[in-house]
C-alpha cells in the first residue's frame, strides 16, 4: 500500500488518540482506583558534603520533594498524544511536517522523543533506586541529547546519497543513549540481590533493550535504503508504530512495577 502524506496525517491522528486514551486510563488508575500507585511517590533528595567537627567532610542528603509517579507515567503518554495532534490537526504545522519529510527530516519526532523518553527513563531510574536530583537531571539531559543527535543525523544527511552518509551523530547518540543505562544497571547490581530482583525489573530491562535497538535499526535501514526503507515515508511510519508499541509496553510495565513490594 502506497504511503502518502494524507495517510500519514490520519495515521498520526489515530496514534495520538491511542496515546491519549491510554494516558487517561493510567491517570484514572493512578488517582482513583489503585491506591498503591497513588501512594507510590519516591522521595527525591539532594546529596551534598557538609563539615562535621571531628569527622571532616560527610556526605549528607536532604529531601526535596516526592515524585507523583503514576501521574508522571500518564504525562509521558499525553506528551506523545500532543505531538501527534500537533502534527495532524493544525494546517500550518502539518505543512512544516510535510516539507521536512520531503527532506528526510522530522523535527517534531525528535523533540517529542527528547522530552517524553527522558521522562520515562527518569521514572525507570527511580524504580531502580536512583533518587539523587543531580543524577536524575543528568540522566534526563543525556537521554534528551541522544534524541537530539537523531535530529542532527537527519539534518546532516538531508538529501543524502547511498554510500555518503555521515554516521558520526548516530555513533555519538548511541554513546549518549547507553550511558544512563550503565548508571541504572550500576544501581541495580549495587544491591547484590540480582537473583531476588522482581519480574518487572527484568521485563523493563528486556523490553527497553529490544526497543532501544529497534529505533536505530529503523534509521540504519533508512540510510542504507534497504527494501521498503528506500522510501523515507516507510521509515517514518515505522517510527510511529514503534513509538506506540514501545511507549505502551514500557508505560504499563513501569506503572505496575510501582505496585510491587
């Protein structure tokens, strides 16, 4: 079936509704139905050094705020819905979307990914025990930078010819993308109780590993012009499908992970 800009507009609208409906369901569950999710609010702290007489510098922490976990998971999905609606509904933004696609670029995708996926990885990090505000801020920013490298990859290779692709943004983005997960895994292994890790830990890690690799593979297929990926619009549609599946699976895993002991 031929992929047209008109069909992509409708597809974005449909995907936006799927994200929005899931976000509403999660918000309802997290605020009214499942009390355990509503009460799960990790405490975010600030670690700092203070001088104690006779002991010298001592690492101290203070509580800053609690994170409304269930609400944040729903916001993760609402952001994706807003991005799809922004593309599909206003004529001006859809015209920008079409013009960019003709050049092999989608700015809306990368800016939305930079925000929504960074929120999700921060939520995952808190499930694994990361509570320091500085660490969470770094995880958020580095993950956002990974996605902005995706935008840079498209901008640098706009109108590219096969065999003349500039891969440096892809490589730098991969390095940035894996770094937050190294930090999260360090927290996970730091407990020493890997054998006792609950099911959702392995489900989140496994799911994220699969989807983490699916997105760059889609980009590789686009730039190598493999099969249907010779048409940039096929890769665009694949990104949209991957986004819905990945975000849905991770959002529900993370939400119900908050219910575990």
